[in-house]
């Protein structure tokens, strides 16, 4: 899954939910369940997600939705192997973007 978000300092919960194609309630639920997601809140209480939060949400989405981990399994995996998982996840995302670019070039030929 490739997340298309503009390059900004903060993202609203609606933008994040649209990017992941999930409900805002799921983002709020994951925020409560996972310690690594800590969006800032303004005076009204609206959540503002940083790019670091987006990376963590991407990793959680990958573990739960794409790899089929349970929430407890994903929590354990993040605590025990966060650095290894994060580096593997980043490599996979880079390879997916290279693949998409190559397919785009092939289609243009």
C-alpha cells in the first residue's frame, strides 16, 4: 500500500483516514492501543498527526491489515523487533515504489 499525502508538517485525522482508506474511528482506536502513535491536539482537541505518526501508522497498518497480525501480536512485534521491522518495512516500501516506477516506464514504451 502506498500512502499519498502531501508533504506537510501536520495532517488531520480525516486526511490520514482517507490516505489509509479506513474510518477515522479505526485511527482513534489504534491511537489508544499503540503507544507509538501520539498525535498533537489543538485547543479544540482536534488531532494533528506528524509524519513520524504517519510512518508508525503505516507500519501498524502493514502488520495488522496486510500481514494479518492480531493487535496483541502487532504490539509484541513492535516492542521486540521494532528496529528490524522498521528497516524491513522501509526496504519493502522503497522496492514497491521502484517496481511501480518500472511498470510506469514499461507502459510508456
